[in-house]
């Protein structure tokens, strides 16, 4: 009898033995008659010809097995085998969204490698409980205790050897209580630790159960199964239907398969499900035609799928990885993104639109490809590296029947902003009208674009606001240093205006795009436009005699060194380095170490470019000549329309500067010396205008808060009021200050 159902992802640095362990788990649970091997090309989960030829996992796969013998309980496990090679890290990351638990495989002979740390970081960020299997102990030269200490230090995690968990040995209890205050308190009170309490510590991430063994020799695998069955529990599920989409693929018959994890309720064949798109483009309902339960390449049909089930469905033509279904909301964006750009060259005479169509199909399965077409007609895609490029070349040949080639790859640079700017866009040719004000400011590194609105509905109708937000999301906005995509910025809709008769949707598109560009041009003029480049975490293992050369090379690349471990004959250094500089360094390393040096790279996101000036000069980008991304605005005149340059447009706007108005309002409310006698260096007329603007701002805030009834009406000052008494008496100044403080108190 099945008592619980869990989804377990298996992850590892490449060559740690992940697929071998998967085969062992399936064999010992009776799902396989004979375990396959990667080097023999007969692994159950690596059944794609490309995977068998290369000996690595490229595509995530599911397998199903049951763990019996843990009391009367039976645990039904859906195992998701993920790629270990860094070039396919995006495929791995998409699978994380549906995991209940993760099994992190670590090589006992190699220890924690660069990509292992990245995997653990991603799991921690998503609060996924982790189990660890230290593999290849049959060839490890160090003792188990030493390896455990090293792993705990490298991962900064509470790894506990669970080989003594069943008997609750004194050594095990001491180790478990070291990382869990609640367990320690219970032991101090003389009470025994229960399985449920250990399970809760695992779920909270306090403890990582660790099993040592050799998957190839079936050592430690039965112990691992027992630990997985005993110290896991099924997550709680909601009653309303919901599901997460984590993968799409084409079946052997060419049918579109959508792989999902049901997170609540029940899904039945012929049900209509609501798609909650991550991009906002595919929201709507579609009908599920079939439900299939996969194990490797085998599938069985099902009429229903209840909560906790991982399955594939047909009929969802619009759903993409990252989308939610039913009550489930779309997922956040991926943190692992390709940083190399390649041009795709089709066969001679091939219609480029046909090539684009085929690449779009592949982009549905891997959205990180980001297929695009430049104004010159060249087709571009984004990839992680050479291995992914070669695999994609093979996939295109097998799927579509023709060969493609790729141009020389180049690093994908990004741009961001280093200050707060108000971008304005106005589009008013004859019989058209739209004006948009956007505040753009720096965001956290790696956050992408965060877009919000701060405009009340009574100032700009909600339908127009939604349209502006759509236009902000729909386009990859070009920066002004090299034309690279904009990222890591907060964009806030601050003001907007439409015309009752003359405004159509396309007007706001033009105004919105111009407003973004206008802010970026202001930042560029003040030296606050920032160029970003991809960085990698590196780990170099090499003979000790060659350490000096490697350290010098890293320094010349603009990188940093965080760690140096040196033994008698070997050494290991690690740190961060620009991806553009270390590309191809493996050949150099092999040369001066006579083939003994090994380089591991893991992308760690974007940071400021180490050689911005030379990159900008090399690109030779002129933002004012980019006709696809204008920063200027269009205003109507008697005979047609005028184009006003970006640096002159602020004075032509129909809505005043929002940032300036806020600053003046704040100064008026918070600076008594400006509300008392005199206006300092400002003349009386300018001071009057400034105060009127502040009064209007206060009035707008006041009326939005309290309404406009007679009892709460706010008396707006006029220029005449202020000119009447350019100098206030001390008594009048005190009354004004008291009134300002009262208004401020009410508003807050």
C-alpha cells in the first residue's frame, strides 16, 4: 500500500556517477532486470542516441519506482534524472521547480567540485531538502570521516553520516544534534529522537543525510533507499487543481508533450485547464487530450493524475516551461542563462523564415535559446558553450533533416543603469496622442527587470496602464553603450496621459519605448550607464610547480583568487574570472602542465565589465543613430509633427517631471526654513511657482486619501496668495508649519 508519494531529483557535477546511481536504484527496486552503464551505451535513462554517443545526460528524464520495507509504509518515487554538464544547466534548473527532495551525488575521489557548489546553492535558494550520496568510495584514497568534514566545510552545510541512523548510535546522535537545536534540546532532556523529528530537520535544511558507497558495485545503494523511504514525507497539497510546467518535448510521432507536476486537486482527460503564462502571452484555456506516465522512454496512458503526480499531457499547445496551470502561478525566471551568442547559418538557398520557424520549435522546449533575427537578417541564438552547440547541430539534423553551421561565438554583454532617472516619451503625430513617464533605477544584480506602476487609476485608466506594462515586458530593451539588452533595473510607471479620442494602443507602445530609451540616454550623458559581462567561478587542479603561472594568468584576465590548496605534488586554486577571458584556457593549461591540468567553470551571473572602455570602443555603437530604438519624442504642430531631441524633450512635456515634483513636495513639507520668511536666492515669482506645485501635490495626495467632499476639501493656494505676502511674519510662518505637520501626519 502506497503511503506517500515524492518527487526526487538526482543532481551532480558531470562524471560523479549520477546515471550509474540511477540505474542502481531502478535495479534494486525491481524496475530493471539489469542495470545499464553509461560507458556501455545501454543506460535506461540516457536512451537518446546523442546521449549514448557522448556518454553524458543531456535531457532530463523521469523514472518511477517504489521503496518497500520501511515498516508498513511504501514510498512511491518519481525520479527525475537531470544533466550534470554545465552546458545543460538550464535544463537541470527547470526540473528544480517540481522537486520535493534532491539527491546530490558527489564523487568521493574528487570531492566538492565547482558545479557541485552551484547545484547546492540553487537547491538552498528554493528550499529543497537535500540527501547526499558520496559515490566512488571504492577508488577514494581518503577516509570517510575526512571526506565528510571536507564536504561539510566546502558546502557550509550540516552533512551527517546516516549509516548509523537506524540504530541511533552515539556518534550519529552527536552529529545530528550538532546541526539541530531542537534535536539537541530533546537529547539533553533524555528523550529519544524519532524518525519524524529527523525528517523535519531534513525538510528544514538543518541536516543533510549522507550515505557513502559505490553505485557501480551496488555498495551503499540499499542503505540509501532505506534512508529515502524512512526520512521523507509527502508535501501537503491543495484541493484546487494546479500544476507546474517544467518541460516540453516532441514525441516520436511528432506530438507536442507538455511535462507537468500536479500540485493540487486532480487532472482528468478532456479537462479544460487555465494557463498562467510566465510571459503573459499565452494566458487562456486549453483542453487536455491525453495523460501519460513516463518511465524512461516507456509510457502508459492514464485517465487521471492526482496531486504529486509527474506526467506528460497532450493538447496544451501554448504552455511553456515555467508556466502555471489552474491555481498554480507562473515561476520566476531562470538564474542560469546562456552567455554566448552565435549566428545560425542554414543550408545554401534555404528560406530564412523556414529556419526561424524550426528554431522557434526548439525554443519552446528550451526558452533559453532566445532565437532572434537582427536587422541585417542574421539569425542569432544563445548557448552555454561548445558542447551544447554540437548537440544542437545534431538535434536539428535529426529533427528537421538538414545541416546548419554556426558563426564564431561572442560573449553576450548586458547593460544596466547606475542612478535614478525619469524617462519621458511623447508620441503625438496628427490624430495620435500618448505620453509616458517612467522612473528607472538600479536593481539587484541578477534580478532582471522589475516592472511596477505607481499611477492611480483616476490619473490614468487601468487599461492604458496594463498596455504600457505589456509593452515594457514584450521587448528586450537595448542599452545605449553597445546596444546590449537592459537588465537589473526597476522600472516604475510614474505618470501617463491619453486623449479621449485620438489615443490608440500603438501610441503607448511608441511613447513607452521612447521613455525607456530617454532615461538610458540621460544615464549615459552622466556616465551612469553600466556595461555588464558574464563571470564564471573557476577551479583549476594542476601540478604544484605550475601554480605561479596559473595565478599570474588569472590576474591578467581580471579575475580573482579566493582559495589555494597545495599539497606536495598537486594544487587547487579557485575564484571568479570574466567568462570572455578564460574561454579556451583549457588548451593553454594543458600545454604548460603537459596535460595534467584540469579546468572547471561554472557561470555565476553578470557583474561589471572589467574592460568596459575597450569593449564599447570595439562595438562602435552610436545610440543616436539607432533608428530602431529612438529616444526622441514626437509633438504635433500646425502642419504635422516635430521630432524633439531626447535632451530637449523634458521642457515640451505636457506632464511635469514627477521626480522634480516629488522633490519639491518633500522639500516643502520637510524643510520649515523654506516655508518661513523669504525664499533665499529664489525670486518671489519662482518661489511662488514652487510652492504652488508643492500645494498641488499635497492636494492630490489629500484628495486620494480623504475624497473631495466639502468636509474634507483641501484649499489649494494660488500664485496670487503667495505674492500677496512674499515675507511672512513669525506667527504666520508658525501657523503654516503647524498646518504642514498636520497634513503630513494625516497622510502617513
